[in-house]
C-alpha cells in the first residue's frame, strides 16, 4: 500500500470520526451547566506544563471537554444563532489542509491550492449571477481572523 493510499485512508477515518461525533452530539443535551471554576480546576489538575502529556491523552481530554462543556450548535434541536452544520467532508478537508498547510499568499508556494480556490470561486460567482471571469478571492486579514468572503465585481 502506498503512502498516498494510507494518507487517504487516514483522512477518511477522520471523516468517519466526525460522523460519530455528530451522532453523539445529536443524542446528547444541547446546553451545558458548568462554571469557569470547574473548567479551570480540571485544567489545573491535568496540565501543569512541567512534563509532557501524550497527544492521545490531550486529544481525548479536550474532546471530552468540548463534548460536555459547550452549547452544541450542531445539535438538531439547537435553534440559536445560525451555525452551519459540520459535515464529514468538511472535517476531512480541514484535516487535509492542516496537514499540508498551503500558503496561498504567493501562487508559486501553493499552485494547486491557489488554482482550487480560483476554480471554486469562479464556479460560485457564476451560480450567484456574477461574471465568473471577473471573480477573485480577496482576504482582508490573514490567519485565523481571515473571515472575509470572496468578493466579486458585477
């Protein structure tokens, strides 16, 4: 089995995990009751930053905290602010992007990722009634604050 085939299998495993998490969220409560003191105590008991903690243990602990101590906005009975649902494909795609970390600031650094963004942006522009040939993705900020949508010229 090639390393590429194993990698694709791993991303599919991540997608299946996302579906399992969604099922757990759907069968549990929408809201939580927890205090800041409870969470802070939990963190202080487990993480003193004087010794390493195994990645598997950290991931398991954080997954448990997120499962217990937050409003589950992807729950089918959540009717608060609009929050799009999580899909297995979006989780796998996020994992794939995180693994490769393409830098789109310069086309030469990530030609495939830049062209995927261009292709998708132009397709979406056409679906919204804009001229796809004039579509361009624009970011007003970098990093995790990059929340600006693609912009099109009419």
